[in-house]
C-alpha cells in the first residue's frame, strides 16, 4: 500500500491546475459523445478513434511544418463529413443504441489498425512552437498547449450550450430527442438535423484530437485508455448536456490529480470510476 | 434430452485429440477456442438471456485469475484446488455487485453496461496497488503444471475442454428450465415478468452468480496457462468487448450462439496472427462486427435456424380449435371454499405520492368475493395508480392492503402474483420474443406455480382456447392486432389462476362489436370463480358488467354504489363533465 504523503501547498495548487487542464480535455472529448448519446440516442465509441485519427493527422501535418492550430482548417470539415456519413449509415439501418455501441467499437478497431499500419505502434510526440512554451503566474507554471485546450473546451461548451438553448435549431434538436415522430409532425426536419448534429459531434471530437496531439504522447492503443474516464464525465455531466461534461470532466481531472499528488499515480483511476458508480447507483435518473 | 448427450459426446470425442500427437500449437489454439467458449457462454447466461449487457466480465474473469495466482504463488496450493476457490471468489464479487445494482430499478441497458465497466477498472486498480499484484505482475513459472494430459499444453486443453463442456451444459439446462423462461421474460419486459410472478431480482442475481463462477474458473485455468499475469492485460475493456462480440455474432438468445461466435472469432484472429498480420486481423474483426450488426442483428445461429426451417418444413400443426365457441376450462374451486360476498381485498388509507404529486390520498376500498367492481373517474384520478400499487408495481407511500386476510404491505410484485392477484396492462405488454403460447405459459409457470414447462404449455393452451386465440398459439405477439393483444393480456392474467383479477382498460381502443365479445368474456371469467376489479371509461360496459362501482377523483373516493345510481349523482357528473356554467 502506498504511503500517504501530504504535498506542499504550491505542489497541491499545481496539481489542481493540471487537473483542470486534463479535465478540460475530458470535457472536450466528452462533448460530442454526450450530444450524440443524449440527442441522437447513439453511443459513439468511434469518437475516441476519431480523436486519435485527428491527433495523428495533426501530428503528420505539423511534422511537415504546418502550425498545429492551422490544421484545424482541414481537419474539422473532414471529420464533420466523416461523422455525418457514419450517422447516415446507422440511421439507414435503424440501429438501436446498444448496437450503435457495438458497431462503433468495430469501427474503432478498424481505425486503430489503420493508424497502426500508417504511423506504427510506437509513441509519437508532436513537436511544435507551442510545445515548450509556458509562463508563470505567481508560483504556478501554466503550459501554453494545455491553456489552449482549456480555452477551446470552455468556448465550445459555451457555444454549443447557447445554440441548444436559444436557437431554433437547438430547440428542434431537443424536441426530436424527446419524441422524434411528434417533432417531425410539427415540422422538424429530423434527418437533416440529425446529420448536422452527428457531423458537429464528430467535428468537435476532432478538435479534441488536435488538443490531444498538442498535450499528450500518442500511441494507437492509447485510445482505449480514455474511454472509461470520458464516459464517467459524460454520465456525471448528464447526457445531452453541453456544459455538463466539462464541469464533470474538470471535477474528475482535479480529483485524479490530487489523488496522484497525495498517493501514487496508479491510484488515479479509482476516483473517476468510483464517482461514476456512485452516480449510477444513487441517481440513475440523472444520467439517463 | 438429445442435446446434453450430444454435448457430452462431442466432449468425449475431443478428449482424444491429444492422443493424435498433433504439434503442441494445435493444443494451444484449441485451448484458446475453448477458453473463449467458456467466457462468452458464461457472459451470455446473464447478459444474453436477460438483456443486461455486462461489460464487467473482465473483472469476474480477473477475480478468478488473481485468486488462482495468489493461491499458487503465495500459498503454494495445488493448482486444481484453486479453481473452485477462483469460481467462488468471482461469484461472491458478482453477487455483491448485483445485490446493490439490481435493486436500482432504472439501472438497465447502457447504464448497467457502464457500471459494470467501471467496476472492472476499480477492481483492477485495487488489485494493481495492493500486494495481490503490486504493480509488477505475478509470475507463476515455478508452479508445476499437473499431469492431466500427456503434455503440458494438452493438460490446459483438457481442463478447458472440461470447463467448456460444463459451461455449455449449464447454459443449455437453463434455456429449457423454468429459470431460463423467467430470464427470457426479464429480457423482453422486466416489469411484466415481475407482475406475472417471476422473482426478477433473485433470478438476475442467480444468473450473475453462475455467470461469474464460470468466468472465474476460466480465469483460474488461464492464470497458469499465461504463467505471468499483469493487471494491464486482465482488467481491460478488451475481455468484455470480445465476449460481447462473440455472443452477438453467434446469437445471444441460444445457448450455443456464443460458442459459435467464439470459435469463429478465435479462429479468425489466430489465422491472422499465424500469418503475421495482427493488424489486418484487428481490422477484419472490426469489419465483421459491423457487418454482423448491420445484416444479422440476431446473430449467425438464428440466421442458420431460419434457413434450416425453410429447408425442412415445419411439422403440420393440429387443426385449429373452433375459436367461435371457446370452451371454458374447468373452474378451479376458489382457494378457501369461502362464501361469495366476504371481503377478498381490503384497502385502507392508501396513499401514493410521486415526489410532489399526490396520486392517491387515503383510498379505502373493499372488494367482495365473486363481484365485478368497476373503478371509474376522470383521467388522472388515480385509478391506474391504484391498480399499480395493489399489483405491487409501485410500493404504497402509506396504507394497508389486505388480500384474503394477509397484509401485502410493500411485497414485491411477484409475491403478490403468487398470492393470487393478476393484472393486465392498458397498453398490452407481451413478451415480444416469445410465442403467444409461451407468453401465457410463463404466467402459468410463475404465478400459477406449475413447475413443468410442458404442463404449463397445456394449461396455457386451455386459456388460449378460452380467449379464442388458440389458432394464434405459434404466432409472435407482433403479428396480433390490438383486439387479440388485449385478449392475450387477459389469457396471461388468467393462466396463473388468480382469485382476483385487475383489468386496466381492457376495452379501450376496441370496436363496439369487439367490446361486446370482451364483456361476455369478462362475465365468463367471473363465472368460474374469480373476483374482478376493472378500470374502464367505456360507460356502456361499466353499466353492463359491474355489480358495484367506486368513483375516483383527485386520488380520493368520491362515490360508491350501483353504477346506474352513482352516475346520476351531481358531484360525480361534475367530476366527469366539469362545472355547468349556464
């Protein structure tokens, strides 16, 4: 059993900060998953594969000299099309939520194999102008790539929330999620909206993938390591919620970081999963 | 009884494979196939049969694996003796988990899958951070392999063969038993299953325990097969996803489905690894999964069965019974030969609140033996809630329900069904994957207490004749029209031979001619000794059928008495039609 050591105040503060940063990535990765699950009733595991594919594309373009953030110009539309295409396929075969989980797992295996055959199973790290940049606020170091992730995560969560809350499109999407046929009877163009939303989810996750490339070392098999914790953030945050995954992700990230600082890093997974179990058992209504 | 003999026969034949002197690598391939057969089939016993897809099979498999490795490495137990312990530890873990999770009504479907996945990582983290593993993994290279077969690899093969045979026998035995029928009913509609008398909580827990024990034993064998075990390779998402893939590919509603999927996937992966092309194997597995979900959502085995049925035409069915003149089954004497007119159900001070909403506020009703009591009242007045509380679907907030002198309290619905109360649903809730006959047989088996599935079917056939559905016995509920589905609800309620039947708007949505038929049928139900409480809006039927009515309004009793008289009362008319403004 690892010994408990009480870290110093500045180390603790630095842990909280790094927890916030990794939590923002959880939130950004979970945003598309939450929307797809909550509003389309499709559990898209392939999101994790899409994130990694986007990360590798970003890595590839950056190694050719393109600024990593500039790669978004190409990556986002491409993944929008990919997500919309996948949704078209699943809608055509009237896939149940559970089968969507299995189907997208199959897709995940294919993408993993594709990534592995192109970029090999070795670890890859994106080298860019941002990589080593950091500045100091008081006693705390703030790395720039992580800060970019946080800003993007907050901006997109807020943006999606505003669209869902205030725009006609958002209202139509929420109405269709609650009762599709009735929404259609009231003039909601379900198929078009669903394609749009599925594309957006996929585009969002590709942005998360670029952030992933900026902040983490990449290996194809790593995509599975994110599933559990991002699912936890999505469930905790509430399905179909835009802000929820970010808040829950940050909560998980911070509690993991503090756990790592207080005990050993290997204990970190227990925090998120225990939180998830507690939420599911005590408040299952909130998650569903 | 041909199936278990076939399973054992194949197993005995396969036990001679090591004598053929094949290269050891065949033993390993066959071992892996059998290993996955055990894991996939054991997973299917809970998840395929009941529809509770567990992603926690890695945790149960891992629990068995680490039990065996700990006993071997730390306590130097003989290997074979560790296997029952491995099975027991996994079963205890599963039972403890199920005891908590299965109590929460809404943890179904995806939520159950996620929860069990989370358990996997929690257990894995604990194992990795404690001396059980210590983060370094456990090496078992020094442990002697027992001499079961002529060589080491054949020993593992024979152990896995024994485990697979046992697992398949268990999986088969469950599908033909009353227990299995209950599990399949849970899959289709858990609430309806509970209401016809299936002890859903206990059944799910038992299925989970069996499933875990088998996975634990497989884990125990696999520990020594690997001879070096690490947390990172055991408590992953790969084990559960692989067994899900195998079972879905093979077919989850049949005992042999997962085994077929396991052989197919293991063989496929092996052929790719053998050809030094593991990456292509991964991609091919993914593609097969996608194709299977899209084109064979029920799996390979049901597809083959359908093809087989086309080749070999179904045996000719006996001519349908004349449905126009159904014969009522011989009435069973009402349990205690009590005089008609004594109180069979006494409800006092019944309250039911849903968060802020007051659905029932102090209802007191007495139902006398042999009568037909109509519950009427405007929409939202609490009639259906009353039925839901008496049948045990909801626990009462306060109040007493006494049936034949026994207080029902907050008893589970299946015990209320066993006590002799049956109900129908306003919107029929048949078990969609079972035939019409099996739907009714389930009720005879559980609420009616007939243990033998065959006798239950005979009993069910009598009730189908009674309700005029005999010629639909082999049909699926989806093929019935609304009128027939309503009668199926009735037949299912009656097959448990209840002494009190609660009917929730059986007539709603029927044409006038169908209503006349249903009214006659309800009279015949009473004539053979059952007491009937029915909720109804069709006033013509209420007047024709009821001996007495009670009027609900805002969760309270407004009036009670003979239908024709009660309906004349000013307050009742106001409740129904609103205040006159003129």
